[in-house]
């Protein structure tokens, strides 16, 4: 099942998350820096959700209080 999350405070407009049995199967960002977000997506695919959250949560972008990786961690947490 695909879970959609609307990020806040970043350039991306939507994050689609597929999780199966606690493992990330697919991540797709819409909007934002395509190459970087595609790279992040490929790195976390196949990773346990809790591990991805642990690694990504709290990452900031410049002076912003959040980032696309941080928003992905929020999306993953909500998808559980």
C-alpha cells in the first residue's frame, strides 16, 4: 500500500512511501532536487523503516529547521 505525505518547509511537494513488513520497498519524491532525492530514495530502499528514521530524522537544510530527508523520516513514522 502506498502512503502519501505532504512535506512542510521544503521544496518537494509529495512523498510516496511503500512499506512492507517494516521494510521500505519504494520511495518517490515529487518536486525538490530530483537527483539528490532519487539518491536518498535508492539508499533507503530495502532498509528497515526504524533504521531509516534513525538516520534521517533531524537533518536540516541550510537555515531551515527541516529538510527533505527529515520530512521523509516524518513520512515513514506516519506510515507505520
